[in-house]
């Protein structure tokens, strides 16, 4: 996992996840969806979770994430 400074949008998504909200993140390729997922998963590494991806031949798959494992 890479270290980076989250964008405002990623900080909003993280805050929503911390508040227990359900998230739906839609964006174009290269917009940072996988990085956002890794940011959230890192914060909740002690908990189980799942996510769904529309086109799973993406960055998440290249980084070793599967539909069953979201915290790496």
C-alpha cells in the first residue's frame, strides 16, 4: 500500500465510513477509487468488510484485492 495525502473527496469518504454510512463511489478510471478503498480498509483493518466493483480488471485486482478481501 502506498502512502499519499488524501484529496478532499477521499477525506469525505473516509469520514462517512467512520460514521458508519454506506458508501457508493462512482468515478472514471484513474480517479483514485482503489486508493480510496485502501485508505478506508487501512482504517478498518481490524474489521471485516466487503465491496463490489463493476469492472474488476482494475487497479484493485492488480493490487491483490478480491471481492472477499478488502483490507490488505
